[in-house]
């Protein structure tokens, strides 16, 4: 991002006051480095570094916050292995990711190509980004209303098309795909903007050359656009998959894990164990497993998508 | 600069049609929320399938903001919840300001140190900060909740803002990339002239990187304004709860009867309004900030 360099009117302003030794200290590069980093380092230590270690430790205990934690060793992990609810929540989450990510990515790509080829005006890009600026809770609330079985606008629309009205959130087969649809709606425009940025960096002369050779649109898309867009695709997929695995807000507002266990995803289950059942230890053990699982999923994605290699040259 | 002239104009028309459909899908639900908020509570049953509001009124906005006298007979009808949304809007403003402003400042000082100053341990620290972007929120929330609980900061703004106020790994990383991308000749010349690191930071780094700081401010403000999970754990009392937490509470409060949809939609519109306004007034900057958020 090129920025204009302002002319310094006051480059030789007097150094901050103080004694001679203070002055010498603030002149030391090492001291100033540490000084500038200290507030962020405190925040990092308190809210990232220590909690990460603590989460591992809490996972080895039985703790309801009322009494002192009791050390259990690996008992929570042994229990987790045989916990039917845990495995079902993992399955529900994987299913959710599979509903969510492919559609979101394909729609995002399609919108990005349309923006690139037809019009990338700020107005249309703003419209596509709008749902992403609305919070998960508000998005969920709006869809909850539009899909209301009695009064919802979309159910009226479906009825007038002869498709009948549906109780989307209380139908075991529809609840999870519906929640995925809400998040596809909220994220596809943002994904499209990221892809659009990636498309801008593909040299136009490649398309011109291909056109002279008589390549079809589809051929150009698969032979030029997709391979050269790969770094962007990897980034969008990796970050959206990590986010998708941690789906929580939409479920909290709409189904709260139901009907039955149809939308009890892993983070919802962890939350319930921690704050409804007050089992901090067991919940932490599950969150640790989720962490390791996400790292593995990310590594597999990077490997499969060959993120380190370039197709240029 | 669209040089493409498709041999098949029909393809272009189909493309435009698809783009319009996607635009309608994006905006349609927002419009439905808005028209419901404008619908009189008594006209709701008759207007579910209509695209325009029935019995158009600002009554719903007025009542959720507490501008209607409590003895007003219109408030006594059954099905209308007691929604106190004004306080929630105010709480969101306080929470967002407390989380975003110090976060950007302290992330900028850290980013400056990482980008420009040599000090022992720098590279290891930076590696740790980057690694922290990989830690899922689902891992951090239990220990962080316990810390805030032990500090006695549940249901306080400082408890809600604390984890964001000193840094986020993304903010530090983002600003460091921006700082590194500019040449340091001017700063070095200023050093030779006797400027301290403090005056370089305040008089050169901050002004020069105004656009990058604005980009970060937009991304962070939107994310914080929309945050749900953490404020939901820490701040559930009326005095501190933010809009997302309040809207969720109004929804679950009234599961028994028919929800007060016109009131709830007035809340969603008011909650989304600042973000929509941001988009309307600073469209290009906002859009470009989000496009830029994916660059690493």
C-alpha cells in the first residue's frame, strides 16, 4: 500500500525529558524494543500463552469451579474416547462443514469471476459484503424470522410456489443444512471479495494469448484462473474451514443443539459441558482434541492443495 | 478497463442476471428485517408474505429504544416483550471502544518494535505471536473465563474488553507487514538528526501509516461490534450486555408465545445500522479493507 511521505517539520524535536541516565536508556534500541512490546506482551501472555497451557492442564482435571480441581491424569481423554455424544458432535460438525464450505466456495468463486468480467463497481462489491458486516446473531435472527413456519416470508414464498411451508429449524433433517445456508449467505460475498482480489493479480495477457489460441471460456477458467488463483483459494479454504468447524453463534440463537442432537456441534457440546454441566476439565479436554484436530485438518489441506508451490513460471 | 467483448452477448446477459440474483440474495433478508421493523405489531399476521410494510410505523423503533411512555396502551397488548435496547446499543459502543482503541495503539507499538528495532528475543516472540493465530477460540475461552471469573470481572466492561485491549495476534501481524513494506531511510535520517524512537513512532510511523491503521480500525471495529461468544460468557447482565447478547436474550425470553417479531426486527435493524452506515459512507475504504484482510 503506497503512502505519501509527509515532510517532517519536527524531526529534531527534543527527546522526552528526564535525567541523563533515563535519556540514555530511551536511546537504547534494545530497551525501547522491549518497552514498545511490553503492553502487547502482557496481553499475549495473559490471554493467549498461559490460557493455552492452562487449557491442556485443566483437561487433566475434574473441576466444577466451586471446589479445587482434582487431578485425573488422562481419564478425561479415556472417557472422551468412549463418549457417544462426543463422536456424534464431531460427526454433526463434519457434516456441517461439508454442507457449508463447498457451496460457499463455489458461489464465492462464481461471484468473483462475474465481478471481474462484468463490473467490479464499489456499489456491487458493497452489496456483496453487506451480509458479512452483520453479526452472526443478527443474521441468524433474521433468517429465523424469514423461515418461521407460520409467518415467515420465505415460507409464504414456498407456499405460493406450491412447495408448502416447512419448520426448517425443528425438522431433524433440515436444521443443519438450514444453519449452513445462513452462514453461506453471510460469508459468500466476503469469500468473493477475497477471490476478486486474487483475480486482479492474474496478468491479463495470459487471457489474451489464450483467446488468440481460440481457448474456450471454461478452458481459460480451468487452465489459467484456477491454477493462478490457488494461493488465494488455499487461504480462503483454510481460514473458512477452521471457522466453520467452530460454528456456535447461529446454533445458540436458533436451535440450541436441537432438534434432538441434529445440530449439537462440537463447540456447542464443549460449551454445554463447561457452562451447563460445569465440567471444565472434560470440556477442556475436548477443546484440546479439537485444537489438535484443526491443526491436522489444516496441514492436510495445505498438503493436498500444495500451498507452497507456485504455478507461475 | 473491461476489454473483454464476449463473442456471445447472451453469456454476458446471463452473467448480469446471475449477479443481480446474488445481489438480491444478499440484500433481500436485510430488507425483510427492515420492512418487518416498520410494520405495526397488529398488522404482523396479515403481512407475513408481503414485500412492503403494512400499517407503516416507527412505533417499534421507539418502543425498543424506550421512547414510548410505559403507560401507553399500545405497550400493554399481549405478545409485546419488554425490550430495553437503548442500553444494549450504548453497551456495544463502550465495549467496542474499550476493546478497539487500546488494541490498535498497543499493537502498533509492538508492530513498530517487531518491524524496526533489534532487541534480544524478538524473532522468537514474533514467532509465538504468529503461532497464536492458530489457537482456536474454543480452546481459550474456558481458561480465559476462569481468569476473568477469578479477577471478579464477570459482568464488567473491563472483563469483556480485556482479552482484546492489549493486542490481537492479527493486529500485530497486520501492522508489522505494513510497517516493513515501507522503506526506512527517512526514519534512519531522523535518527541521525537525533530523533528518539518515541518521536519517530509518534511523528513518523503513526502519520505515515494512517491508511493502514484505518484499515485495521475498520476490520477490528466490525469484528468487535459483532462479537457474540465472549461477551455472552462474560457480560449477561442488563447493565453490560451488548446488542448481540441482548437480541439473543430477547429471543429466548419469549419462547412461550409468538415471538415479538416486530420488536426483534427493530433491534436487528438498529444493531446492524452502524455497520450499514459504515458501508454507505465509506464504501470504498471498507470494501478494500476487507479485500485486503486476506493478503498475507
